[in-house]
C-alpha cells in the first residue's frame, strides 16, 4: 500500500494517494465549476453526523441534476462504503472528507447540452482543515465585512446546493487578508449578512442567538450550533441579520465543519469582549467537542478492515 497519511482519494472504485487524483481537462466540473459536493468531518476516528451530510449531499445532487447512480451505481450505500474505505485506508483519525459529484465531460464531442455529460462521483480525504487555526481563535480571531462585493444571489446560484462558485468569496478574501483580517463575511445586495467562505455567521445579544435565514448554505455545523444553543437554554432566531445588528451584538461566532464553533473578537473596527472570545461562543465551542463524541452522532471507522479491503482492490 502507498503511504496515504498525507491524504487519499476514491476514484473509479479505487483508493489512491491524493496526489494522484485527477479529473479530465474537458470535465465541466473544471471548466464550468459545475460541481456539487459536501464535506463531513472525522474526529477521533469517527464520522460526525454523517447521515446529515449525506442527506444534504443527495439533496444538492437532486437540485443540480447530478445522477451518479445511473452512470456509476453510486447510491447512498455505495457512497457511504467508499467514504469508509477511503478514510480507513488513509489511517487519518482527524480528517476533512469531501464527497463530490461532477458534471463530467459530454459524451458527444462539442455538445453544450448538460444532459450529454457523464456525471461522476469521487471523494478525497486530507488531514483535518481548520478555517481559522485554534491558536488564532484563542488569541482573538477577526473578520472583515467586504465592501463592493456581495454574495452571489440565490436566484443565480442556489446556495443550498454546496458548490465551487467562490469568485465572490475569493475577491472578499483578498480584501480581508490585505487589511490584516483572518477571514471575510459577505452581505447580500440588500446589505444583510449572509455567510463566509466555509462558514455560517451568528450574533449573540443577551440570551438570544441570531443567524441569517437566506442567501446561505444551511450548514450542518450551523444546525448543530442552533441545537446546542437550545440545549444550553438560549433563545434562537433564524431571520435576516443586518450589518448594524451584527456590529452591535455582544458576541459574534462562526460555525464550520472546519473547526466547529469559532468565536470572533473583531469584525471591521468593532471589538467584542475587550478582545477576548465571548462566553457563549466558548461554551458552544466546548460543547461542539462534546457532541462530536456522542454515540448518536458518530459512525466509527474500522481502519483495519478498510486497509485490508483497499489492499485487495486490484
């Protein structure tokens, strides 16, 4: 077996080193960003809320007219098996796991009809990715609300289907990084807060936690954060969130599969909690770690069996 500790991919029924994973240059996933995907975290050797991530991935494939069952036989059970085999073979205990459906290349050369494309599934796993490093969260993380760039309207690209359309995020990230901020938050064209690259946004005022309701991906970590807030006795509201309300909040935190709950101490020039992560954000951050260990949310990976299976694959 090749060393897969740096990451692995599942392509065409085989587990291979991530460095060897490739898609064709005429694949619409590459040429048109015509892809839907999802990312499930592995923590301490088990998938966290895998069924929720699979539910969303299948909903995204339906919304984007991706059919990996007809072309590849990759139904839900087959996708689950592929993820287990790949992660198990990699040996990674804490990992970032992507499942991807790409439009593929047209079966008829030169066709511009998406129905002619041969859709395909692949997956990859890499060591766990933090969208904001833990030491930065502890020291006080920051975000800039971008100016002059807004989230792609939902009428143009459906935000409920996780996608690779990151032109707006990338433009915003350049703006944020060049101004000395860790990440960026985008607004919609009405000036309401939406989301950032890989995360949802929350504002805490008193005992109430508010998160935007539209123009966003409905993150599984967002769902977890709302459920944890309710379990902690906090009120939750899912509704439009203006920039003014966000900046006037007691606390702001983010939620992401790449880090769980991530308190911020600065947005634009507003400092929260005298520059220290807020108590609600830190409580939910710790609780997220507890939830990731709860048996009802975990699906353990049989590393020994997966490695044996991958070794036997021709």
